C-alpha cells in the first residue's frame, strides 16, 4: 500500500515548523485559570507529553509507545499546559506515503473511505491529566486539532481507535460513529474498534453552538465549550499565514 506524498503535504511540513514557534492561548473561564495550547516542538515538551501519555495509559493497563523525539512531516503533537505543567496532549496523524496507524488493524475500513474519495486523518495518544480534566480544556485541545486537520489540511474524516468500553463516550461527546467490529490492538495490548467523525458534521455542531443559547445548559457534548467563531477564525488565519511562509 503506497499513498503518494503530495507537494501540498510537503509544503505543510514548513507550516509545522513555523507553528512550533507560536503559542495559542485561551482562558479557562469557569475557573478563571489560564492555559495554553501549542505544538510540542521542543524536546522538553515532547518528553513531558510522553510522561503524561505513559501515566494515563499505564493507569488503564494499556501499553503505549512514545511520540517521536523530533517533529515528523506526517504528524503534529499538541499539548495543553497550565503554567509549566502539561495537562493534556493529542497527536494528529495525516495520511501520506506511510498511511496512518489505523491501517495496521483496520486497513479494509480505511481503504474503503479512501476509495470513496475522502481524505482521512487520525487522532492518537490523547491523554488528559485527571486533576485538570475540564471540558473546556479538552474541547479547546480538540478544536485546535480540528482546525489543523480540517481547515488547514483539508481532511474530510477523522478516525480514532478506542476501547469498546469508550465508544459511548466518544459518540456522546463528539458524535463519532462506529466503523468496525472489535479487533485486538497489539500496540496497546487491548481490544479496539474504529470510530469515524465526519468533520463537516463537527463543523456544523461547532457553528450551531456559536449561534444557539437555548438548551446549552443541558447539552452533554464538548461542542458548546469550543472556541467562538471569531476565535476560530483568528487561530485559522494565524496557522494559514504560517503555512505559506
């Protein structure tokens, strides 16, 4: 299986490098505690992200591999931090020459989506500190990753591999749909199913809660906690500016 690396994908490698120098900051309104979201460009940030990943995956009894020590062109790792403490991390994987990690277990499903003409990406190594796991931090981390995946890189579908026990959570919080039956994921030594999120639908939910107030108090998803349209536009144009530098 070979997936061609397009000139656009190579160009966006320069975007990643530029993005590493910039920091996107948001404020935790419910607790008035500021936190920042940035790309894990330094060895220190990547090491801190790996510590959090190892801690959270180990607590659940999963095996975990470390994110690479240096940035690679087909992925970017984001971290959320409060002062100097990493409180969350997620890695965005882009489809390219080497495919995506989900191909290892779900190639029949990932190729099915590719063959339909849709561009895929995946989110992996999501970890949140148990003490600071607020909905706004998690939603903000997801929203920045969404902007990079959908608006900057043009992905149509987002894939994740999760333990069957967590399917309900991801469906309720973000609207993921089940794409496969249960299979054994040897990378984490645990069962997994493949979930898919149509990023156009995610966009509709983000937009919906930018314009609706009625019912937000009973909404259980993460979408009401995402950035406003103005904040998303500011972040996107900053990233787009770096992408062409």
